[in-house]
C-alpha cells in the first residue's frame, strides 16, 4: 500500500525555517523539533504522537495526520 521512504536529517545542518528559533525554546525533544522543522521546510503534513509537540506544531501552522488507535 505505502511506499517506504526514509529521510535522515541532521537538524544542526538544516537552515533555520519559519518558527524554528521558537522551537528550541519550547523544551521539546530534538526528534519532535526535527519533524516539525522538516514539515515546515517541505510544506507537508507531519505525524507526531506527543500531545505537547502536536500543540506546538499546530500553532506554527503544521498540518498533522490524525492518529487513531
């Protein structure tokens, strides 16, 4: 059904994107910051399971895939 794709990132090498300077002051885990930054840079949706990180992403305008159990 889905084509598997892997994107490796090193957030230290990525240029600052819209809102990224704010992300570092939120106390979020580096993984969530990378996902949000990449979604902003690529103008795409993100999949984030952490509630606080999802709230921050929404505030910054990141579209999120809804997780269902």
